[in-house]
């Protein structure tokens, strides 16, 4: 294990899209005629807790109807084989898919599978119920519970741990991210500053030429092949030999 390389993987909506989970701005970004960006804010919660709760209950129900795909499973296999000290998975997703596989991930935007106190974030989180969460209240203070997710205007989580994982990696991989949401979008630049090789896996590679290598394709197709090669060779090769999934 000590001789194995270190890889830090950042995942976005493209990791879970093959499971059938809509990306953040699918369907024109509307829910009951509201833009998603209008619902995922502290201001929206203060203005109408019921509406925001119903939106996240709806998202959670959709997610629970889906299953982890081959990309999730490939990451779980890699972590299980090499260990969490060699494989760090940072995710922007709030769907809890990796948790279903008991695979560790730094959830920088939280998880919609948990609820937390809407008044004091220091109070303990609880698992989200199977149905509506509208009647859920904090056991510590009685306040309404909100989704344990990071909304627009709030600070993403685990930033110090994420920075350390990127800085000490041999390879930084971005999987299915838009490259537009910060601070996650800045991690590739941090990796390059530290001399870390960078790889993007995406059906539509992001513009800018920020990555040393790009594999164009769906995560559930590319990642299993990439992980299989890593496990067979004990290296972090960034091509798929004769596989036609992009340039390396």
C-alpha cells in the first residue's frame, strides 16, 4: 500500500447522471415555476420553509428511486483496494449515492439524505425520513429541520481537508463537473500549482485547456475502464490504450 500512488477525485452531477438523477439545471431549471437557484438559498428558506422543504423532499424521492451506477461502483472498488489514504473522493453531489455503497466521500455541499437544525447548525443531524420531512423538528431546540446541504451564499465544507488532498495527490481527476461553481472549479488550478497531474472525465470537456489529459465520455463508461487499468497496473495511467474515449 505504501508504494501506491495517491489520487484525488472531484465529482459533479455527471457522476450520478447515468443513474437517472437529473442534473441541477435539467428541465429548464424549473420546479413549480421556480428556478432552482431561487429555492437553494437561506433567503428562500426564511421566506417559505414549506416550499423549500417540498422541493428537497421531491428531489430526495427522485434520487431514492435511482441506484448507484457503474461509475460509483468503480470508485468504491478503487477505495476498497487502495484505501482512503490513497484515494480521496470529493463530491459536489448531495444525493448520498456513495454512502449507499459505504464508500467515504468528502461531501463539500452536504447531503440531502440528512436533515439539520434550521436555527443552529451545531445541533446533531438526523437521517431524512422516507416521506415528507415537513413535520420534522430539532430534538435539541424544536426548530424546523432543513436539508443538510450547502445553499448558495453558504460556505462549502471540508475545504482544508480537500486542499490538503489535492496538494499531496499524484493525480487530480475531475469527473462530470461543469467547472463553473467555485471553489470546486478552482481545484484544478490548485493541483497545477502543486505540480499535480490533472485529468478530466466528461462527455463535454470544459473549455479553457486546464487539464493535462481529457477522456471524453460518460462516467459510467470511462471510470470502470480507467479504474480497472489502475488496479491491474498499480499506476495512474491517464489513457485507455485502444479505447476511443478522448485524447490523453
